[in-house]
């Protein structure tokens, strides 16, 4: 079976560190779905504006790259073949030291590196170079992620409020309080820094669960901005922020 890349996701996530672990409907982070030339056909989107939410089927194109391949730009993602798969993985939210069955997780390291995300359709933009572009929120995708298919989300069949959430239940409401010195906030606001989006990313705690050193300085890149921060208990403190 050969999958066709119909589009690519474009947003500010230039690295895997910091990407939301799950899609989130209430998000101020926008992702643009830009179709490849062969699928840049207006008729293919006829009626999509009547839906509020969509399903995206996509590929974990960075999951199995070698270190040298990871250094390459994500603007032209390549299709990669998964190595021999493992029946168990170590979910980061369980501290990285407890194994669970791969089919009981959303780990990117799977027999077939395929992801599934529900997103909110914010608007459809018409652009001179890329045709119609879907602007969505709630996407947990790296910039350049290949999109294999788009389907409408149907609340009457796709929503199951009574569903059990397994081990993910314990961490679904986990978040950090984010604090930034006033002088830093005043410096970045006139420069067009997307602080609301950055704050949302930081509040979700991008660190692996097994890293809990209050003296360690972490670095996060988002939308041409570099953020340095530390975490002490349930509070994240921004140390520095500036353009890359």
C-alpha cells in the first residue's frame, strides 16, 4: 500500500520538544494545512466549511530518522521506513521507565508511523501561491508533517463522553503555572512575540516526566523565538526569551 502526501502542516514547532502531547480544542496555536500541488483542487474541499472539526491522518516523519537526517530541514520531509518494531514502549508521562503495549499508547514508534488528530477548523484562506489553505487549531504536529488524509469529524458518531482513558486519565488535567518577569514581557510584546501561544506550550510541561531537576535550564524554540526556563515543583519560570 502506497500513501500519497496530500498536504503538509505549517506552524511554529520546529522541534519535537514542546509539541503538545495530545490535540487540544481550546488552543490559540494555529496550524496551516497546505496542500501539495497535485491535491490543490478547490472541488476537493467543497462542503468542508460546514464542519467545525476535522480528522487529520498523518505521518511521524521524524520518528525514525538518523541523527544526520534530523539535521535536515523539515520543509521537504522524506518518507522513512520504520525499523523492527517493539511490542512495548515507555510513555513519557509515566516517567519513561514503565513499559506499556504500543497499541495501548500513542507513541510515534509504531509498526506503521501513522498519527491521528482531531482539530478545530478555524477558517479557510485563499492564497496566491498555495491555493486554499485550511487553518486549524489543536494540532499536535511538527512543522512539515506530511498529511495523508482529511476527514470530517462527526460528533454523533465520533464522540464518546463515557469512554475510559486508561493510564492517561491521571495526567489529563496536569499543567504548570507559568511566570515571566515583567521586564521580559515588556521587551517582547512590541516585537510581535506570540506570547499567548508560548505560554500555552509551556503550561503543558514539555519536559519528559523523568526530568525533574529544579536547577536545570531547558531550552525551547517556537516560531523563531528561543525560550529558556526552569521548573520548580508546579511552577515554570521563564529565564530568558528572545528571537533566534
